[in-house]
C-alpha cells in the first residue's frame, strides 16, 4: 500500500475502544481531580478527588488513595484516606483499609479490613 500526502493530511478515523473500564496503573501517580464517565480501576496512587457518578470504582491491593471518593459502587482492596460515598454499595475487601467517613446504602466488610471513621449505612 502506498501513502500519499493527501492520506497523511486526512483526518484520523476515531478509534473504537474495546475496554470496558479506565485504568490507572501501578506506576502512575495522579494529583488533582479525577472524573470518569466509565468504570475505573486504580492500582497506582491518587491524591485529590475521584468522581465517577453512576459508575464503579475499584481500588487495587497496592493502591494508595488520598482522595474523597464518589461512585455508584466502590470496591477497596488497597488504602484509602479521606471520605467515601456511594449510591449503591461499598465493598471493603480483606486487604483494604479506609481512614475517613463512609456513606453508603450497603456496606460489606471482610475479615482483616479496617475502617477508622464514621459509618453511615442504610
């Protein structure tokens, strides 16, 4: 296939994303406000705030989060410092810990996990 100058100047066709969630990897550190209109998995470090509205947030086992969280569903396997609020449920896994207040209609807490703060459930 031979490309011409016209081919190089033509607008690029939008790519079709195949992934179902956004991801912040282990080697990534974010400082500031994270807003996503899709599900988000974090394995790195975030400092600031995370807002997902009607989507799910997964905090991986090695993640360190110093941010206020707002999402439909939050699953915590890492460390969260600050407040977490959900519209559906918060699932705190055995390796997870939260130092802050939690507001959630449903709250699940596994053996080995810790919470230091106020729980408002129901």
